[in-house]
C-alpha cells in the first residue's frame, strides 16, 4: 500500500494531488491558529504551505 502511494506521489498528478491536500490542510490550520492564537498551529500551517509549494513546483517542473 505504501509502495503504491510512494509511486503515485512521484508522478506529476501525485505531486498535484498532494499539493492540493496540503493546501487544504494548511487552510484548516490557519483557521485554527487564528481562533486559538497558538504559535504551534501557525508553525504547522507554515510547514504545510511549504510542502504544498514544493509539490506544486515538482508537478510543474517534472519532466514525465
């Protein structure tokens, strides 16, 4: 199961899907961070945003 997920993540479509999922999770964490004012949730949102950007860049610049 994890091998299939890993193979899927290495494709253009996989990077795009993971980017969208991370962006949606980031949106949720930002809302949570605004409500609570907790820096931990801001940090989690920041890491998810970085991951989403990285996945979108990989999806765009991938040669396959």
